[in-house]
C-alpha cells in the first residue's frame, strides 16, 4: 500500500465511529482461530447468548439447510453444521445487527442491508450450482462483500456523502473511481482492513478484498486452496452483478454481463444460469425471513427485465405511437409471460417431480410444508399430515418382481390423488412411503380423509392386464395449529411417523391418529 493509502486505513481504524462486533461474535473469531479449540468450547460460547442461540437453531432447522433430523441444541448444531457454518451464522446475525449512525446522512442503512442480503442469497444460490463447491461460508462472504461502504458511512460520513451525491446525479459512474478520488481507497480495501482488524479468517477476508476485481487475485496466494478460494471470489463477484440487476436503471446490461461472466469464471451451464435467475427472488424472500429482515415486493428477474424492455420501447415516441406501441408490447408481453410460465413449470417439474410415480417429490414436500405452516401461523388454522405406507411392500416386490412393484406404486398414486382436494398435497416421502398435507383440516376431518383413502386402496383391483393384485396401506395422522416460529416441523412429521408406527403395529391396513405420551408442546393450542 502507498503511504497515502496507509494513512486513510489508519484513520478509519482509529475512528471513534468504527463499528464493533457484538461480544459473542468477536470472541468466536478468536476462539476459532486457535487449533486447540473444541466443538464444545464453541457451543458453550454461543449458548451464553440465548437470543442468538434461538436464531441459529431456527435457521439450522429451516430449508436453508434442509437437514432431515431436528437440531435441538447448539452443541448439536455445531456438530452437524460444522465450525465454519456456525461461525458464518453468528457473523451474519451480528453484521445485520450493527447499529446505524444517528446523524443525518445520504447513506441508506436499510437499503444497504437489503442489498447485502440479496448478494448473500445470490452467492449461495450460485455456488450451489457447482457439484464440487465448498459453500459453508459463501452466504456470509456475499453478505459482507460491501462492508467497506458501511465503514465509509460511519467513519467518513462527509466524504462518503459526496460520493453518494455524485452517484445520485449519475448512477452509471465508476463507484470505485469516485471512492479513490474523494477518500483515497476503495470500499473493498476498507472492508478488508476492518475485517482483518476484527480477526476474520482469510476465507472471509479474501472475497471482501477481491469481490470487485476477481482477476486481480494472485493465483498462488492460497496454495492448495486456490481453486476453492477462487470459486468463492467469483461467486461473490457475480452476486454483486445481481445486486446491480436489481438496483440499476439498466438491468439488462448486468443481466448480459452476469450470463457472460458466469460462463467465463465458473463455467456455469446455461441451465445452471437460468436456475439462478429463476429462483433468485424466492431465495431472497427466504433469506430475508430467516434473518429477520423482510424485503417488500421482491420481483423476479424476468419481471425486472420485462419492465426495463417496456421502458426502452416507449422512449421518444409520440402520444399516438406510444399508445399503439403500448398495446402491441402488452400483447407480446402476455405471450412471453405465458411462454416463460410454461418453461418455468417444465423446469419446476424436473426439480420437484418424482421420476417414477410422477407426483411431487420429498424436496417439494418440505418446501410446501414450510409455506403451509407459515400460512397456518398467520391464519391460526389447523394443518394435518398423513403419512402412508404400503403394507408388506418388500415381500410384494420379492414375490412379483420390481416391475410389478413399480406398477403398484404408480397406480396407488393415481387412485389416491382422486381422493384428496386440489389444494392438498400428495408427495413421495421415500420408497413405499407417501405423505399428504391437508391445509386447514382438523383432526376429525383428517381421519375421515385418511379412512377414505385407506378403504379406496383396500377395495381397488390393481390390474396390470394380466393379473389383479390386492393392496392395503397403513396411515398415520398428525394435526396441529402452529402458533409461532417455534413450531418444529420435523417434530410434526415425527408425530405422523409415530402414528404410522402405531397403525402398522396394530395389524396394518388401518388408520391411527397421533396420541401424545406427554404434555403437548407450547406451540399447540389446547
């Protein structure tokens, strides 16, 4: 660094306004830097902050990780998620809780945190498209990439307001060039210096330093970990382009640049790129919910690009031409929207449909149940799960062969679907187990539905044209009225599984409702 650069960095680090990390986050960074630190040491430290522990457990048990088992304690979270992932969660919550300056400023703290969350969700989604990626820390890397902007706004507010004023007048100006002109260093270097002072590991420091200029990263700097480090830098850089896509008046330019650079830097296929762009708004919504930073009206990339194209087409037209063009554009837009919807449905089917039975798969069930639980909480309405298992299916396969077994599975799904409502869900849970989600259905109604499905299957002749087979199923029923976010989805599924176990233990070909052996959890209405 030049002497002038060193002076600017020193003034920032010595500023009385420099943000400080919460105590637990700061101590965790020190703790994880020591080789002798154990998982128990980390868990004990985090457990001292009850509020932070609750937040971490909530995210750990959400579809953010989609673990099949319930994580009940911080010790278990550290063991299952790993040190890096838990550290990333602690730092994410800590970063999003940093206090804002009370003085008036052009810097919009709320907008900054929203854009940081967009970047974090985007970086995570991008890296998920790579089979060999190490994505434990990519969310926090994306979240912290513009830490330097926050540092400028708090330690050098007058100088940074000049930059923000320039950008307000001409948003297309080079932001880094303005930073060097008014302050003397870029926000990348400022964020890197402060994060280094806080004790961040290199895996988090390097993406902050090079997120605007990934090609400047010295390829021999990280030794054997160079490839993994490069992947993180490139994912963070690409997530920055997606921030611009959401905030720029010319989103189509950043859309093209994202596609081009995603192929060049990470060799993403067109299908992977389309997956990122198609799912981004959903990932942003979920991340905002998990980290308690709701973002209103998150548009899909397709909507943003359509609106940009419409604005461009209406420039410099007369009133009559504008009306004519508007009508024609609206018609084209409706056609494109329909085509896009059809293609999106096809892609969703590929990701969410079980290949054999052609009903929804386990992944779709988990996401559907998350949404319905949230809706049940808002409306204070019941929700029911039916877990069904085809009786003696292994013996059936051994006796008649797997082709016949496959026929039974597909025919069972077809018949069962005819006995539920359009807005209910049937999904393949695994093997010969199937799950039904019945929104706004109380226990008495659920038992009627379950018995109807059971009887229909028991009396239906499963004929493949040569032979007729008789099939029976056992069904476990669990109903709840979730009260708040403390509702444990995996425990709810476990209740249905317990009821299924009772049904099979009682002779099979029957329905059993969950009967708690102990006092009900506090998130149920009594």
